[in-house]
C-alpha cells in the first residue's frame, strides 16, 4: 500500500488474514465480511506476501506460526515497504514471540485462543488510532502546519510525519500516535496503562500487555534518538512509564 494513500476508517476495510488453521481463516473471513470488509485469506507466509502485493490491504491479521514463511519473516518484509497496521496472533505462553513480533514492526497482538469479537474490537481500535488526526498535506486547503521542533528533529502533526533535518523518519501509524501523545504532554510522566488506553484503546488484561508500550518506545528511540541507549528525547519515568523532554510548544490530542 502506498505510503501516500489516505488512511481508511474502520468501515469497509481490505483485510488480509493469514493463518495455517483453516477453521480460523473461515471464521474470520465470515465474520469480517459480514461487517462489510473485503477479506483475503492466506494459509502460509509465502501466500500472504503474494496476496499482499496485489491486494494492498488496509490491515493485516497475521499468525506467527505458519509454514513456508513464519509471521516474523512476513512482518519484516511488509515493513520494508509499508506502514500498514499489523495485528499478530500468538500462542498463550509465547511472550518472547509477542515481543519479537512487536520489535519487527507489528502494531498489536492477540493471544490464542481468542474471541473473534475481541479481535474485531482490536481492529476498530487500531484503525481508529491509525486514522485519527490524519493530516491534510500541502495544498489540500487544510489548517496551517502544526510543527514541533527539538534540535534537528521536527514533527509535523498535520502531515503526520517526522524529520531529522531534511530526511523523513519512517513511522508506523501507531508509532506516530504514541509520539504525538508523548509530545502533547511533554515534561509529564505518562504511565504505560494510560498509553495503552489512549493509543491502543484497551486496558491490559495481563501484566505482559504493557510490553506493547515498552517495545514501541524502544522502536521510537531507535528511530528518533541520536544515541538510543542514552535517550535525551523520550525519557524513562522510573516506576511509572515514560515522558518526552519538556518543550516550549505542545499540541492537544
């Protein structure tokens, strides 16, 4: 999917479902189609990538354990060309798998066995946050640019883009949402729970769910900080969560 494409709402999506379990594919195809979505299904990672290129989905639901190519390899290859939202399906005990998937660029995960209704709710949350505040690019007649600059880093909230000097920093929709929240409350510690509720749209059911925030913070630091091991922009608020360094100008989310 082209990076310049307009982010869709959660209605009438093109969704790619990849899972080697036929019953899961069948259930998700049926339920999502009943909600008005166009669904393409793949039985393994190689087929998922082949469909992805021609289908250009708005969102990908991807099982980790698949033949041919596993979910991790598929996430890596998709992220090399697209910021399309990705939700991983992982086994209950595989905390390490969830973290690995998030580090590679997935936006969220669901633990198997899962409720289709909960997945549908996660899809709505991810797409709503991916499309919230969608910018109006230059010449579109939208409001004037809203840009925050810290050193050589600049963040344009209208266009939903970040730059280091003149070079654009590629951020997924969820990464940008998290950055926007941090900057909007610069100098203020924000708890992981607050971040999960405001950016991902749900309360954690397990303590490990907070790792979604930790991994996304790590990804942001790797992209934004001069030295990610000694961050100066996104600081750790010990015992609570994280905060963006205090800046003179902030925005509301």
